[in-house]
C-alpha cells in the first residue's frame, strides 16, 4: 500500500512564532486586546501604591473592569470591522 502524504503539513510543521504571526494576520484585534489588557493591568498594579484612601479590593475591581472593558471593546470593534469587510466592502462580481 502506498500512502502519499503531503511533504508539508501546515498544522504540524509550523512553530509557535509563525503560528502566532499567522493568527495575528487573520484576526489583528486579538493581539491588540491582549496587549491592552496587559498594559491596563500593569498600570493598575503600578498605581496600587498611590491609591490614597481607596480600599485595595475596590482598586482591583476598577482595574479588572477597565481591562475587561478594553478587551470587550476591542473584540466588538474587531467583529464590526470583520463584518464590514465581509458584507459591505466586498467587491461586487
């Protein structure tokens, strides 16, 4: 029995870096959301020292809501952009 396999199996041969690059090109708003989330959390942790009279739990809740809001907003904008490209900006045949 002769089994001819493709010399290049894309899902198995690509390393993590090229896979991340390919996924970022397919959905560019995912890395933007991830970077924004990390930036907001880092800023919130930095500002933790100078929170004043605010309780730590309230500060962490505000930080969580801001980071989550950024990610949801980015996802919403990305879906809207994707829908625009697919339905309205597609050239008519």
